[in-house]
C-alpha cells in the first residue's frame, strides 16, 4: 500500500544541534511513550540526554531505545 505524503523543507533537520534541540522538545512534550530507533546513537550521546529523560520519566513517560549496529554476528 502506498500513501502520498507531503514533505516540507521545514520538516528536514540538518545538523546535530538542531536535531538535538528538536529531539529534546519531543521528549519534553511526550506524555506516555517515546520510541527511539537509531544506529547512530552512542552511549555518550544518551548520557548527555539523561536529565531530559529523567524529567520525562518523572511524568510517567516510558522509553524504548533500539540502537547500535554490528558489522557481523561475532561483534
């Protein structure tokens, strides 16, 4: 099934600082659950967001984080 969608240039975020700012807004406005899926996250990146995550958790927000990518099954 194909669905048409419109992407506005304002919907595209370029650069780490704007991406982080918008991500923090999403977390701050979440009221139930945040699902994060990224092969680019590093443990240090997550650590920098712990205060933001903690505030959301105090509001009852649950997090599911899928991250990482391995080169092969042995890694």
